[in-house]
């Protein structure tokens, strides 16, 4: 019985510490960020300078930590079984109502590796 209680205790401790929380996003107003889906309101663009300053802090974070921090990504692209991308648009994208896209909008790309950890953070207009 003691072995069983010990195993249950270890499992409980590990499960508590394995859950990821939000990542420190510095001075970025996360409520505004989350409310600006697809960059339609242009609010995220106001956070560009701060984001550029701290973007490398997100390296190694897992996908759930990103979602808890920035909200659901505007787009997720699976490249192959070993990597995927989370897109957060800074400028209005083609998904915004009444917006005509003349050029690719500026976006934040989080490259996720095979174990769903951030391996690269890029601010770009290019697609992966």
C-alpha cells in the first residue's frame, strides 16, 4: 500500500509541474493582443517594438504556454511531422471583414519542433 501511495504522490507532483503556464510577455498588453484576432484592429502592431525586444524569451516554450499567453493562434500550419507554425497577424489579414489585401500582412511566426517546443520566433511578411 505504501508503494501505491508513493507512486500516486509522485504522479501527482509530476503532473502539477508538467502543466505549462503562460510565458512572461514583458509589457505587451495581452488582453488587447487576444482581442485583435487576425490583426483586424491594428492593436497588435502597437506592440511590435516590445515584441521584438523579448521575442527570444519564447524559445523553448511549448505550444500550450503560447496559447495561454497569446490566445489561440490566428493560423496553424503543419509543415511535416517534425514542425509546425503558429501565426499571429500584426497587420490586418485576408480574414478581416472588409479588408482588401494588397501585400502579405506582417505576422509573428512561432516555429514549433517535433515535441511542440518553440525553436524559432520571426516577425515577417513571408510564409514558411
